[in-house]
C-alpha cells in the first residue's frame, strides 16, 4: 500500500535501473516521481528551462504549483501562487522568453482573464499584467495559449471553449502586457468553437497556425502575418468513415524530412452526456476513436493523410493531449495521453507520415490537459497531472528503452505496524478492507497476507504482511492510483504506526 499523501513513512526500493540512451524503436514510459499539489484538481501542466534549471507549472482548481524537475525525474516543490480573484482553474499555460524576460501566460477560466506572470530566478511567479475577456475578443473562457514569435514582435494566440468562442491574437509587450490585435469569431466555415489544441509550423519563411474545434468537430489552418493578423486557409471536418475529429482536442505537429505534419486527437462526444448543455451538436454518430495525421500542402493547408485507429493493441479512447517526445528529423516519438483509457500511449511517426503504436503505460488515472514533454540533457521526460478530484497530484515519467522482463511478475510486499491505541476491531476492519481490494481492482493477479511469526527479533515491530502480485507495470500503476486503493489509504492510514513497502521481480 502506497500513499499519495505522506501520512506515514514509506520505504520504496527501486528494482531496476533505466538506461538513459534513447532507442526510437522500443521506448517505454517509467514513472519516476509523484507529488501532491495545492489545487483541488490537476488540469494543466507546462514546463520551462531557465538558467540551467527545469521548472514545471501545474494548474488546477485553485493556485498554480511550481516544481523543479531534476535529471533523475524527481519533482521538488518550490512555491504556489493564487490566480486572479482566487479563481481558476488554470486551463491554458505557456511559458516563453519575450525580449530577454521569461513569462508564464495563464488562461484563468473562472477569472475570465489571461494572466501574465514573470518567472523569477528560482522559478516562482510574480503576476505583472492581465487582460479581461470581452465580447469582441471571443476568448470564450480561454483554454489554449500559443506564443508565436514573428520578425519584430511576439504574439499570444488564444482559443476558447464556451460562451463567446473564437480565435484571438494578442501582442505581447516587453513588460508582459497584452494588447488586442485581431479576433476571428466562430462560424460554419471555420472551426474555432472550442479551441483546445494549437500548433505552429514555420515553412519557407511563412507562419501557419493549426487549431482544433471541439464543438465544431474539425481542425483549421491559418496564415499568420508579421503584424499578428491572420487569415483562414482551410478547414477539415469530421465524417463517419475515415476521419476522427468529433470532439477535436489535442493538436501538435512535427517536420520530418521535407514533410510537415499536423497530428490531431479527439475526445469523442460519446464520452459526454448526450443532449446535455455542454455538447452543442448532440446528434453525432460514434464510429470509433483514432489519431489523425494531416500533411501540410504548399499553401499551408491541411490534407488528410493517415489515421491510427483505436483497437485492442492501443490505448486511444478519449485523447486529450499529444506531445512530441523526440525527433531525429526522420521519425518522431509521440506520447498520447488519454482520459478514458487512463493511459499514455507511445507512437512512432515516420517520414512518410505513418503513425504506429509502440508501447503504453496504464497510469491509473484520467489525463485532462495535463501532459507535457520535457528534455533534460539526452533524457526525455513526461510530466502529467491526474484529472480526478481526489488525487491532487503531479507525476513525472522517464522515457527509456523497454526492459525485457522475461515473463516475470512483480511482488508488491507491504509490512504494517498498527498504533498501540488502535482497537482490535479497527485493525480487523482495516485488514479486511485491504483484503477486499482483490475484488475491486482487476489489476491484482494474486493476493495473500499473514501475521508476523518470526522468532529472530528483526521485524522492527511490524506485524502484518500483505503480498500482492502484478503481471506487469501497467497493473501496478493501476493499483497504486486506483480509487479503491487511495480510499483505503486515506481512511486507514491514521491507524498505521509504521510501514515498509518493497517491490521486486520474480518468476
């Protein structure tokens, strides 16, 4: 039994060493750390390198938490910062350098503003400016932010989801203040109702922005000019055969060889209550889940190119975030975070634009907007947040070559000592709750427990031992962060005087 909250001492023994050299053919996701956050949920995650330090910013329903990520993948808490009017959540977040000053831009949902925070020397934040939404700007409860650097100025593009949806460009002044340049209201011809994902390609001296429309069920391309103005190039809509854009969600891109690709995921509207107020077009047809690859033509427009469909070998239900982990110019590794499959799926995109699944990790919690790729030296990391209201947690993962376990299983051994003032009835209840996990968590392959009967005198007062068998890393992650396990820890941890947890692989 492991605890998200540090309610009792836990000793964790690491059971493998991970090589940091990257292998594009066989990478895997390995968790390195997790940390409690102040906010009441984990919504958005971004990262930023400053003066040789790597900072992670985690936004949720409440303050923004700041961590430092080290080269081993450990998160060190630094500070937390209230948002405007103590609102939130921080939906969209992006950090960048504007003429020598580092800023973090935050879309504050219920505050209905875009906030500018200066990133200080230790990674902490100081709010220096904000701009409120207006009907003319069509921020629509800002949810996605994208910085674009042009020849003589930098601009912040903002996409929204709710009341007044559209796409907006704001000029970023040297002091972090934002001034309105142009807004494009949503219409039937463009897809800007619910811009949850954006990406920028620079192609032969021209700048193109690509944005998805969650409510419009499609994706659009735009030409961006040096003065920050922009115009619509083309839009691609969902269909019921070979396109998977209902609830278009994450958008990213990569250049491979002479080709420029845009990758679009979706969280299908079937995962929401049909006929509710949130989904504007409830008469949709569900025809599966898939990640769509588009090729960029010589005018910057999008051309449907390839679809990786969800099947028994992938974890693609409810894609909410797609990050480019690494690229060597010929092929790229992508990480797909899912809300409904509660997984991180690694995929390979080759120069021809074919997307193929590699490996996945079932993380045991839904991912919202919170998945971020970050490189330190030659090592690639992912930082994620749990979209579940009882976790309040940020996670760090390392991308490393898959380890051949040779059909071994994991033994998860928990030794417990109960407090002297715990009654026998309380102890019995806690033990039974632990035993009942085997019927609540399918990831548990085998469960056994017993009372200490050693006569050697080296038990350190530990009285109860529980042995849980898992078939692989997926199963262990599902168990550790399963609601039933976390509920047990939160309820019965006050009874524990001490605990030792050891994991090992065996035949």
